[in-house]
């Protein structure tokens, strides 16, 4: 029986574009993982890894026109958005090269022998080593920055881990192009091409998470798909870390004072954020608590104007479009739910943006309205109108974990509810914003892109310098002769690494 073909499909029409590859069989997945495992030692050289990452960034940019053209044809995200995403992806690769050069991620600690301690200390030297082969499951909504050359891949390679990527079916041609660029970058810097391999197919993804030589996995996608892989990772004879980003509502609370001070500004900002990228950002504000009263009404008036002026758009595939149309219809049919701007089908292949309203009182206890507290992927948000801060707190107490949570406040010192509401939002998310909008995730050392389940399955971040920590494990050498120590732990620090010696930064 021949393997199923993998087709590139145009989401603007639903028509196939080209046959790109074939779904990987179990034997082919096994070969890909074993090939990656066989070259893991080639990534031991930090200088070579940093050069590889920088070269990958350069080659992506050189191939940018071709990559953007392919990605737009498969995702309908548009050249402007994809050019920006390509720049972000290249910058991310270079940022991890800098992390590798600096070496602080190795977290070197040296405690010298000290017989005066109770109990006595032997000589202890600790640092972090790569886990091994990492499986990366590419995202649908970011065909570059969270896919083959994206943050999971870049951080795993930076850690010294070979990567096997399971391509997303929404952009297989783009995935093949990017994989070829990364393999070419490896060859150009003297590394084996198999430090990065690519497989296609649902069954291949299942085989990958079960393979005994896969040591960790990174995933960005749906709660259903991510949870199935997470459970499979835990059910292995030797369970492995599974760092999954699964879904997020990204709640926003608008205080009464904020609405009174700048209702129009908040309404316009919300409209822009929730419709950005046709509502397909994982950080889209999907649930907003707005006060009852004239100021809240004005906010919704501006939101209505902003969303109404937004044209219909194409989602990443028709399956997502159907799920969006059905999800909006079911939510809008609930009692006391209004649709000032009705979201749904905008045409045969498109969707229209909109928002739903509901009294917050409907959400303070379990019931059919709980569907409004679940992510709906696409250009829609839910506005819950509240009458008191206590009602806000009661609703927030029922929310699941999120990537972000946002507080819109009045001028500093003029908002009596700000501190209490910020405290209520903080347990819900990994990134807390004040007077901003969550769409847009800076690739910075202090960034945290993660949150309590179901936002993510671990406490780690998938964006920023510390994303490298997911693919490392600590090991301590005790009373080990200098000649047997790895260079990173030797007394004379031949690699010039930052480290702590006897509790002090050296």
C-alpha cells in the first residue's frame, strides 16, 4: 500500500495547488529519528551551533521572496504579515546564537570541597546538557515563526538537540522549503544535514511521540490534539517532557474608571487586536469584561464601528472556517447572548468579524454559557457586561489558564479597582498586560509565552531566551578529577563561561 500524498491547498479557494510529499510511514519516521540521533554529537560544539543558527537566518532571508510566496499561497496570511514573520524568525535564530555564545544557559555552579560544613561538602560541579532528539509539531497559524524554522526548532538546536519536525498539513510546501534551507545551513557550517529532518502526516506525528529515541517534544496547536500527544508522551515506558501550547482565551478586564476615561480608545484597540490576522493569533483577546453603564456602552459603540469596518477574511483552512461558523452560531443561540456585529460566514471561503455580548451574571456559575469561556479560533470576541468588581472576580475565578491576561485601567493613582483586579488576573496567565493588547509577542530575554493549563502543559516559555531550558537537563559531577571533567566545569574555565563559584557569581 502506497503512502498517502500530501497536497498543498489554497485556502482562498479550497483547491489543491500541488502534491508536495507523501505521508511518512512508521519505517520512515524510525529512519528520520535514528538519523537525527546518530548526529547528536556533531552539535556538541557551541561555536558550530551558533554559526549554524546565524547561517540559517541568512539563508532564510536570501530565500525570503520564494518562502513568502509559498506561505501566502498556502495560508492566505498576506505578504506583509509573512514578510514580518520571516524577519521575526530570522531574528529569533540570531537571538539563540547569541544565547549559545554567551553560555549562561548552561547554568554552571561550582561548590568546592568544604570539610567545615555540616555535613561536609564534597567538590560538586553542575551544568546542563542536551536531552537528545526533540520532536517539534509545527503550528498552523505561524508557518515560519512557530513551524519548521521557528522557536521550538531554534531553541532545541541551540541547546544541542537534533530536531525532527512534524510538518503542519496547512503549509507543507512552505515546510519543505524551510527544511531545505536549514539543512543547507547545516551543511554550509560543517554539520550533518540530519540535525534537522522533516516528516508529514497524522500517523507520523503519533509514531514520532512514541519513538524511544525521541527525548522531548514541543507542540503548538489545539487542546484536543495537544492533549492526545501529551498523554502519549506520559504513557511511554520512559515518559518524556512535552511542552505544548494548546489554547487560550486571553481575558481582558476594563475597569469602570478606564471606561469612563477612554472608552473610545479601548474600543478601537480591542477591535484591532481581536481581528488581527483574521483572529488567528493564539494571543487574541477572546473574552472581555466591560462595565455596564454609559461608559461601557460607548466602548461597545466604538468597537462596533471598528469591527464593522473590518472586511471579511480567509482562515487558514476550510475545516477551521467550518468550526468558526458553527461555534459562533452555537454561542449566539444561548439565552441573553447578543450579537451587535454578527460574526460568521462572510462568503463561500471567507468569514466576517464580530462580537457577542452577555451579562456577566450568566457566567458566575456553571451552565450552558460556559461555552463562552472557551476559545473560538477566528475573528470573534465575547463581551461580558458586569455590574460590580465582585462580579468580575467571580467570573475570573472560573476561567481556565491562559497565555495572557490584560487589565485596562485609568491613569495611575486614579483607579481604585486596579490593584485588586490585577491580583485576580495574575494567577490566570503567564504574561500580564496593563493598558496594552496581547497580540504581538516580543522575542526578548524577559518574555514568557506560556501559562497554566490548558494554555501550556508545562511552566516553560516557548518564546524568548529561556525557551532553551526546555531541552536541557542538569547533571552534577562529584569529586571528579580535573582531567575527567568536561571543559565547562574545569577550574580554569577555559571556555570563559559565566558561572557561580562557592555561591558567588564569577
